[in-house]
C-alpha cells in the first residue's frame, strides 16, 4: 500500500489548512458553538464554496472525491482546526443516503451548501444501537406518516430536513424517511453539546414523510453511511491528536522549570515519545479504515471498528497525557489545549464508543 497522499489530496489539505489559519480563529469557533445553531453559517457556506463538501462525493454526484482517503484527508485537517461546522452530520452521511436513494437534486444542493439534512437514528435507551427503531411509520394511500422520538440528532436545529429510521407494519426491517423541518407534528427540543455545537431531541406525531428507497430494506444503506461517518470521526480525532502533539512539544520546548526547559527532562521525553507512538498507531488505523471503506461490508466494518476502538483508547490517553504534561495551564479554558482535549474525548461517544466497537470487532 502506498501511504503517501496524492498531489490532489496534498493540495486539498493545504487549502483547508490555510482556510483555518486565515479565516477560522478558535475564538470565533467557540462563540459559534454557543449560538442557537451551534455553528457559523457563514463559515459553513465558505467551506462549501471551497469544495470541502464536494470532496466527500464522487464526480457522478457533482463532487470530485468520495473515496475513503478523500474523507480522511478532509476531516483530519478539520480536526487540526477544531472545526465545528457539521460537514459530517448534515452533509456526508445524509448526502450518501440521499444519493443512494435517488434524491440527486437534494444532493446537489447539499454539495453547494444550499441545504442541510440531519440524520436521526438513535432513540432513548438504545445506547448506540440503531438497528431496531421503535419509531413507527404508517401508510395511508400514497402518503406516509411517522410517529416516535429520536434523540441526540446533531445539528438538526436549523436544518432543512431530517432523515429518520422507522419500522413499518407491512415490512420487517428498517425503513428510512425524509421529513421536512417545517412538517406538521415535528417538534424540536434543542440543547448544546458538551464539546460545542447543538443537538436535538425530535418528537414526531403523525408527521408527513417521504419514503427513501425500498421499505424495510434500509439496514445495509445505514450500515454503509455509518461506516463513512465513523471514518470521518476517526480522521477528525487524528487531526486533533496531531494538533495536541504539536502544542505539547512546543510547550515542552519553551516552558522552564528548575532553570531548564521541560523537554530536557528524560522522564518527560519518554512520556512524549510514548504519545507519539500511540498517535502513529492511530494514524495506521485510520489509513486501514480508509483503504477498506469500499471493501465488502464485513471487511469494511471490521476495519472501521478497529479504527474506532483504537481512536477511542488512544484519544483519551493522548488528551489526559497532554493535560498532565502541561500542568495547571492545561486545565484552563483560556488555553487552547482544553478545548481540543474535550472534543477528542467526546468523539469516543459518537457512532459507538470503544467498548461498543471492541464487541463488534470480536463478533465479526
């Protein structure tokens, strides 16, 4: 396997890095995270204009990427900048589902940044299991109506539509439905997330909906979309770890204690070296998952679960070690490290934590 990125991906990474450096200061990100939407619409629009969303879709859909390595490239760089905007939550996963179910016009609008579509799969008490929804959809004539509750639907507030999973009386399995945000019977209960941003609990009561794809046959589609979302999270975490590593090394080179910089103490050198080894292992796991994204589902899911488990374990260890190496300043919100560490730890709880994916890996 060639581990070197292509020239196009290097250019893409460089473009994202320059955007973050010049137009995405951390203080603006933190302010946007506490807003009603939980992100900055102007920044999201700029990212769409730069082609960041287009890099997540193949050329047939109007994009210019779409492979596992394209997704990993984009989200690794976004992680380095602690980017909040919901490219994963309302573009990558939802766009993939819409593309596979023939909603190409809506996909085009998503790529251009004109529309956002949230994805609601998780229900109260289900932990990370999206495979058995209690939400119920019934058909009356040629129309569908959905009733149920979806929780932790990220960035649903302000979205144009929401994709939800449900069961139907007439077919076993899972079905997917597209619901307009303004539809009757849909009620949002928004809340801020720990790491910045916004999520909603969505209540549906006989809400008009459009069936996506074949009734009762959505499991493989959701499974593939979940793999893409999980890969994006793993890549984002890798970018966060790279930035935390750089911050820690810079601090060790400049902070003095007992008349000498911290980096000269051998015990601390060993701890930093161990951190670097763990991050390299995380990088290898992300590369392996990106390479297997288009593989058969069993092989793909095994690689994705291996990466998510590794990212969860290593991410928590890197966050904790970096804060300890920084000492007291690492515990303050005025210093950047704490915000990166908080997001890194919270990634472990999206699309399955390390225990969940360890169990999936063992059962595969």
